[in-house]
C-alpha cells in the first residue's frame, strides 16, 4: 500500500466533512488514521505487533462471551427462540452504556437492520426497552422516548441490504452513505436469510454466501465495528445449526438461542455461547419473558442452579429429587416412568405434563440430558449464601 500524498489526505478529509458531516478537526484526525493504515499483507515488525490493540469485548468477557468487539458474530436458533428480543436489548444496552444483566458493556453507537418483521412491528419491543431502562435513561438526561430514538445512539434501519452487488439499488455503498452517526461499534443484520435473499441467494448457496460474508467484512472494516448476523435455523440433535456450515466457519463467535420453557412456566429462553474463537463455549444465560408496558421483555432467571429456583414449581423439584436417587446413567425414559409412578403426572395429559417438568429443569440447569445416549443427570445444587 503506497504512501498517501498530501493532496489525497486533504481530499479524504474534505469528503469526511461534506459526506459524513464531521467537524474539521474530526475529519483531519480520521484522514490521518486512513493515511497511516498499513498494507494488510505487510509483515509485522516487533513495534507494529506490540502497538496493535486487542479490541476486547462489547458485552461480557472471555469467560462470559456475549459480544466480541471488532468481530463477525452470529446469533442462531429456531424461530421463536428469542433472538430479536435478546439482540435488540443487547444493542440498546451497548448504545446507552447500560450493564447487560450485570455484565460489563462498552458504550458506542449501534445500527440495527430490521429486515424481517418491518420496523413498525418492532416499535413496541423498542418502546418496552425504554420502559425497562426508564430510570437509567432519565438519569442520563433522556426525558422521553422521542429523545431516546432521536439521540443517534440506537439507530434502526428498515430494509435488507444486497451484500454482493455494489451496483444494487440498495447495497453496501447506500448503507454506508445513510449511516449518519459515526463512530459505530456494532451493526446487526436481522435476519441473515433476508440479507442473503436481497443478495440473490440463500444460506446453502455457495455462489452467494462467501461473497455476502466478504461484504460483512467490508462493512466492519469501513465502520470499524462488529457485525452481528441473526440466523433462523433448526438445530441438529447435537444443538448445531443446520445448513450454516460455511457461515459458522467464518465467524469469531456465536450464541445459540432456544426457547426451553412452556407457557405454563412463563416462557423461558436459554442463550449459550458457541463457536468461540476467543472466549469460553457453553456460557449460559436463562431469561424469563414478562409483560412490560407495550410489549414483553426479558427478566434474568439467575446464574448457578440452586433448589430455591424451583420453590414455586414443586412437581419439577420432586422430579429432580427422584432423579438424584436413581442410578447414575439412567435414561430419560426410566426417569419419566419413575415420575409417573410417583404420581407427578396425574390424569391423561401425561405428555404435556412431562414436557413442562423437563423443560423447567433444563431451563434452570437443574439437569443435563446427553442427546446421544438420552441419559439424564441431576446437578448438585450450589449452596445458597446467607
């Protein structure tokens, strides 16, 4: 990459002022960084290597990996798995610098592409987040929901983008031109399927997927931000996403999103870290969905398992205690039969009752079920600290 001339640097700064609306000082600083960029194939010297900063995490850390900075991330799972509810809240917390269920957050402007469901249908969800974080927003000087939306921090976009054709009517150049609140730390694409459809393909189309992933990399490079792909996909017996092999091979980390509780226990959702290149796999968060204001929001179901989590669910607790008394390596079928014999599933709707019991225990991490052998194991409760 050849050195930039003074005229080129000044022209770049002028474009920043005219196109991006930057102040003169910000434009000159941005142009200086652009001029100092090293060639991507240049070999590192010691000084260059030591000068490179680790971007770190936007939410969480390597032991609690929720969202990596300067990365390509994917949140995946079946439909109705809570992905959009979760990601809107993460984006909201990042935008305004609020802790995410006690986890550290790096504040920065975000953009969220609503390519599925249309923005008016998402409006209530965003408004509900305004209710949930109302006290924090008020303390930060936001008087009402209008102030929150117009702050330029949490920015919604209402159309999918063609990621493969630079000459498309709605493509990457148009997206970058419309982003008016730099710098951005993260951009969400909800959903990946709609983005691929706008690019003329689908998740199994190897003519489209690699180009679309390169488009995501280009966006991240231009904005200096993380790009998050939200993918609807069935899960295999091992919990892996079906039909996304090429995509999962290119990401820096992912979150598996699942609805694990029935309506009888309050709509429980589990989110598990996966495909982590820089963090720990299998970090879990469990949320209960509750009504708040104009829509629903998540409430934390807690971290480590204790029996007290089941104090209002006596049948589930009884089933757990039965499993603890059974031989190690017992099957789910044997456990179910023992529960039925103990009278925990009276009446005719045995299947529904069993589903509710098992879902409740799985959601709070009280039991572990091996998907290959169908063996069930009860977890030892973490002692409650007085």
